């Protein structure tokens, strides 16, 4: 009985191999219709009996190349209408199948089954010639919000430089466009919240001299958000951004926020002074003023904000608002103190006088912020409402109605 079962098993295995080989033959016979042939050969790509043959993968890649060539030709014919979705899909599959072909063939060389690879050189040259179009596929996908496809195309482009298949092709191995395309891959991965892909591609993309800041931003987002944050890597990335791209506000702003949260305002002030020594912009001045405000060095903060106003460039409304804060919030501390003492206490009346004095100084600054940024109510809304309540009930009533609209 055991012998019969063994014979049956061997017969079934032989039948399976024969069936898959038949699929490959059928696909070959349908090569004049590459789309049909591509469908026919699909089962052979997953069955071990044929998937371990490099010729199977080459054939599958050839079908995809034929589909690609057909659609690509339409782009150059007068009145030609190419199916770009089909074009780029076949391009990606061509890459995947030819690279898999090389992988399987190399494995056979390593095992001694083959003396040397026969297909690598030709396939590598073919892929090199069409590789630039991967960036077009990635761009089209990204611009339509298909970030998964964008990541696939940009990723294939970048990954090729590390693939042994292209080790002898300098144009691919040392492609100077790689960091830029890696930036785009990182952006697509960031949109997908694919942390591993962000780290993989942003690590390459951050070396680009002009666009590398985008990769570093994505890298900081990957380390700083989600369930598994890495504060050490986040801080290192932010600092790297401030050093490599000092003009980018994202890195300076995040770094200064970090120092404020850690109570290291003096460290932050020292760093922002170094930044300003190289590049004095309204934003960096604004950051310095905020740091001085956080340190409760109000006179210095007011002087910094006034220097922004004098430039009459950006952050003027914000500067007026922060000058108002330099008077309003010290007044609030006195308001808090008065809430704890009796109204009959002489200090209460003295405090009330001081509160009104500070409110009077804050008022025109918030009003100027309102004039310059009427839609940004966070800069002036509730502050002015509090001040008007204390100083002028008619103005309070008018502003309350305005804010409610």
C-alpha cells in the first residue's frame, strides 16, 4: 500500500511540473498578444517548478516590455493616445520580473548549477534604457494622490543603484539624481505613514543639496509621530536640518520649541543668535523675541519685535501681538494676585492701577495686530476682549458681537 501511495505522489508531482511547463509553452505561443501571454504565464511565476527557472521570469519580463514598448510608441505617433496607466504598470512589472530573473540566475550560479550568468548584461542594459521613465510614472502617480504607486516607481528607480545587477553600469550605480528621487520617494512614503520606507529613502534623499530638507522633514515626522517615537533620532534629525538647511524655518522652529519645553531657553537663545549672525530674517528674529518673552525678559523681547516691525516685511502682525503679550500676561499675574486678596487691602487698589496701566500699553499693539491680520483672531481676539472688559464696556460689546459672527 505504501508503495502505491508513493507512486501516486510521484505521478502527481510529475503532472504538476508538466502542467506548469505547458503554461510556459502556451504563453510563448501567445507572444504576439503580449497582454494575453502575460496573463497566461502568471501561474508559472508562483509555482516552484517554473519560478526557479530564470527563463520563466525573463519571458514574463519580455511580455511586459512588449506591452510597454507598444504604449510608449503611441506617445511619439501623430495623434497617438497612450494608456499611461498600462505603460507605467508594465514598466514596473518589467523591472520586477527582470530583476527577479537575475536573482534566480545568480542563485543557480552560486549553487554551481550554472557556470556563469547569461542574462544579466542584456537585461541590465534594457532596464537602464527605460529607467528614467520610472520618474515620470512616480510623478504622475504622486500628482494624482496615488502615493502607493508613486512610492513604487520612485523606489524602483532608487533601489536600482544598489542592485548588483547594475554593478557594472556607472550611470545607474552612481546616478547623481538618486538623492532627489529618494526625496520624492520619502514624501510619498510619508503620505502613506510608511515609517520604514520614509527612513529608507529619506536617509538617501537628505544628502541632496537643495531638496534634502524635504527628506529630513519626513525623517523627523517619522521619528516624532506614531506609536513608537524616537526622541533621540528626532532631535538629531532636527539639528541636522538646522545645520544643513539654516534657511528652513521648520527645523529652527521645532528646535526652539524643544528647548522651551525642556526649560533650556538660554541654550535656545545662544543657538538662535548664531543663526541670526549668518542669516537675519524676520522669522528668526521672531523666534528670538519669543524666546526672550519666555525668559520674561520683556524689554529685550519688545526691542526685538520692534526691529521686526521696522523692517516692515513678514511677521509684523505677529510682532505687534507679542508686544501686546509682553504687557498683557504680566498684568494677568497681577489679576491672579488680586483674586486672592481682599478688595479693602490697599495693595488691591495699587494692583488695579497697575493692571490698567499694562492693559493700556497692550491695547494699541493688539489693535494694530487686528488691523494687519483681521482674520487671525488668535493674535488679538480674546486678549482685546479682556482688555475692553476692563477699560471700555462699549468696545467690549462691539468686539464680542464681532467675534461671535
